C-alpha cells in the first residue's frame, strides 16, 4: 500500500479528531523517520516532545522487550518487582517523596487536580465542594471533560458541556492577575496549575521571574503550586525541568538559586522516551498522603513494563547528557533562525528555550501560510507542524548532533527563502 491508500483508510474508518500532514510514517531511528515509500525525514516534532531520547532508542526498547517477555501486567491488585524500584528511582531523580504512576498526560493532570482538591479539603480546611484551582489562559493540559472546562480554546470546548466547575483562569505571565485572584477567592484556593512554558499555545516563554514569583505567591497563600512539565520536562528546554530555570546541572536541588520547588509535579511524554504510555504525579508526603486505597488508580498505572521503560528512559537522559545538548543546540538553532528572519519577511518572531522553539509566521492565524510551509518542509525532508494557525513549532529529538542540526537549519532556510504563498 502507498501513502494515499493508508490516508484513505484512516479517513474512512477513523474519527477525524486530528489533521495530520499528508505523510505516512513506517519507521524511525534516532532523529529520523521514514515514510512507507522509503523517503527519509528529520523529525522536528518528536511526538510533541515524547521522543526526546530519539526514535527506537536501543536501551529503552530493550527494557520494553525484556520486561514484556517476563511480566507485562499485574494490575495494582498485587505488588510487582518493578514498581518499588521505579518509585524509588523517580522520586530520587526529581527530588520529591512520593509518586502516583499513571499512563497518559491528561490522566496525570486529572490526578493532580484530584490530589489538590482533596488536600484543600482535608489539610487546608476548605469547605466541601468549594475548592478553586487557578489556571492560566491559553493553557493546554489535555482534553478530558474536566480539563477542557478551563480551556480557552473554542475547538477544545465547543459542545462538550456541561463543564466542570471549580476553576478560575488568569492571564499567563501576569503576576498581578494571579495575586488579584488569590486575594479575591482567598481561602477557597487550593492550587495554581501552570505550564512553565506554554507549548501548545505556540511555545510562549514567560518572563524569567514569573514562575518563581508565582510559586512564592502560592506559598504565601497556602496554595499548592502545580507544575505541568509534561511537554517541557525531561531535558527538553535545556534543564531537567523548566522550573529549574536556566540550570543545566541535570538534577533538581533545593540549594539551586533558580530551582522552583513544586508542591505537585506532573510528568509524561518523554518519561518513557515515547516507547510506552507512562505519566507520573509527584509530591511530598504532606500532600500525597491524602490519597488512600480505593480513592484513585488505573489498571495499567505503574505496570511492570511502564516502570522498566521509564527507568531506562531517564537513565538515557543522564548518560547521554541530553540536558546539555538541548541547551547548546537550542541556542544555535535560535541564532540561525534569527539570522534567517533578517532574510525573509515570512518570519515575525523566533522564541523558545532549549530545543523547544517556535517561529511565528508573518500572516494571520486564519491563513494557510504556516501549514503550506510545513508541507514544503516535508517535501524537503523535515517534519514540523503548525499550532494556532500561524506558528510553527520546532522540537527535534534531543539526541540530534550539531551536524544534523546544521543540515536541518539549511533545509528550513532553503524552504523559507524559496517559498511562495498560494
């Protein structure tokens, strides 16, 4: 079968909940993927930053295969010999006491919301069913009914109501608005849920002091600071977590001047290197102890394969110095894109951190320019995807080499300089 036939199958038998580029992929290795016709591409999306360690990383795949041959699933009705070691490993890795393992990013966000609310009632003393969680406008935390209830995206929200109450939205990167909401809702506020960089919104990077000052406001008001690092975590932005600020030491540490300690940390995507669905919610004992048997769980959460894969994936991040690589090559990429912006009127702005970057196209969000550019990039051997109409996100696997990055920058420059609007 050829690409056209595979696309027709999806169109006929699958729900139309995505709008993918017209490329049908069949193989991946490192920073490259191949389509069914055998054409080779650079992957500059990394499955929305799930494949930070590169496609089919042998260490991670081997962990999956070996565990799948031994014991794939027990459910949490029984203990297994992978869960305890994984829980110790991941809590030490990120510097928090306890982990609640789940599968998808949206499940992890839902889990964090439940923990936060329960903490609010049982520890802070909020009146039952009165808890409020503050969120930010233009957020993306997933697509469950509860999560879309506090979305500002009309496509995400449209005709999915009635919506879940208990959320108040403030503008992103606006400390005054956050402080005003904390003052207005007072002791009803249980938590503040935030992305350290808004990825789906177009790689919107806040002011350097926004996250630490927001966390300080939370502490002052006895409110849980909840960091959604599903996309920004695991080395993507040039630090282990984006809440580490601009530190590249490779480990969270309370003595670090730039490290903002979360009350609840949400992880997903690259915690498994894209090999298996794994997510995690971490917190210290005082917060996590509100969860008791029967109050939350998942058949697959903390399964033996997930635990083995996640430990291998996190080892790769350290062993291959992916934090340092993301930081150095991210600086290089933005520098080259800013040079390109001087040569073409197509680029309004270049922004990002580490290897999570975006180019804002000089056209309206309603135009097809960004989409057409991505189609042209694919024709030239590089895969990227627009977000919010006129923004192209560039996020290659963190195993990319300087030589490969240079090759990719040349492809992007050639595509932009030869592009003609339709």
